């Protein structure tokens, strides 16, 4: 049995606690860790875990063998390296880190220790994305001409409660916060990214960014990221345009309308029915499977590194007025 410490009891930690770690069939959560003991206590009350102010104390008291890390982005490396050094398998919220040297140290530490390092990236677990990949592999839309992706919504509520997402600190801005989501989605559909250009949308790079990605396959993808526009609960977040048809990856944040929708000259079809937030449990279950069988997670640390490398190349492009920037690989 894997004994888990949930590290970080803010917005994401609370959501994961309620959706994954609460209830009779939940994974075994033994510790809720947050420097704000009030937050840790609230998560502990929901899950039956014990509250702690530090990971070190939690590990000493509970003997936890795994850490689910949901702290602000710029703290990921510090907490993950502490957990790995203590002999814990780790699941860390996206993005893996805020710099490539940090990310590389995390990946190397996991390899050296033989421990599982997984990244809590939702898209590779969604049925809509898996069905889309299968349709592409089967040639159902012919040769791919381009991928168009959008992640557009208005960030509010618990997501801005602590200020760091929309502030000026090392974890702020839509590109760092949401970029790996869209990069992961695009990479899953079309493979590695070679070169990135980035431009602010509406003149405000912290709130809206447009990326153009050139894939190693020669394909092209574009991505609009913004959290300053109200969006519906059901959104088409990726469209693949091909010579023989088109498919949409539809994501539903409110109901079960998430699906892969396929259009060809022979007609249309919708495959699957899911809610985006179901993926939180799928991410944790996959991490625990990797720990149990000794394999890799669906999104291991090196994949998180590659997603982050694209985002940081885009940050570099923004700072260079949209100049193309080559992407580093793990």
C-alpha cells in the first residue's frame, strides 16, 4: 500500500483532496502538508489524513512513501527534490518547474534514485485526446495540414485567491500557468516541437499569448492562451485539419460532453463522453500504477521537461519580440 502525503493545500490541493483522496475507495492519504496549518487541517478533515506544516515532519510521523506535490510553480523543484531525497515517489502539478536547470535536476534525481516522478498533466489521460490520436494513427483525416488550439477562459475564484498566478512573481502569467497544458495536447497529437514563436495578444502577454509551433515532423500548430475572456463550459481546445477530414478535441468542464468529434466526407461522429475533472483521478491512479509495477507514468518527468522547454522557449521568443527560438530537449 502506497502511503501518500499531499503537499500544498491551496486551490489545487483542495480540489484534488475532494475529487481524489476523499471517500471509501480513495488512495491512502496519510498527511496533508501546508505551512498554513488551517489549510492543512481543512484538507485533513475531508480526507482523514493528519495535518502538518512541513513535509519533513509528515514523513517522520507517518512514514509516507509518496508525495503528491501541489504547491505554487516556483516551489516545485525544492519540494520534489526534498521528497526524492527522502525516498518518496513523486507526482507534481504542472508545470514541472520554472526553469530547465531545475527541471533537469528533478528528472536526473528521479532516475538516479529509481523512484517514479510523474507530472499531473491532464490531457494525455483524456479519452477525447486518446481517441483523437487513434484516429490520426488510422489515417482517418488524411495527411495533417495544421493543428489549431485554444485555451480561453477567465481566471477567477479560488485560482486568484492567493495572488501569485496574476501577480509579478516567478509563478505568474498565463503562459507559464497554462502553456504546458496546450503544449502537452499538441505534442500528443503531433509529436515533438522544434521551434517556437510567441506574440502577445491584445498587447498583454501576461494575459493572452499566441504561439506558433513548428514540429520536428514539419507540421505546424498554433495556440491561443488567454484567461481574460469568458468561455463556455464546453470548448473545442484543439482542431486537427487534414486532407481527408477534420477532428476536434472537445473538453467539458461542467458536464460529460467532452469528446473527439470527427468530420469526413462520409459524415460525422462523436466518440466518448467525459468530464475534464475526471482526469484528476486518472492522473493519480496512473502514478500509483507506475509505483506498483515499477514502470513509467503516462507523463513521466522527462515529458514534463519537454513540455516546459517549449513554454520557456516561448517566453524567450516574447522577450525577443517574436523571434523564433529553438526548443531544448530532455
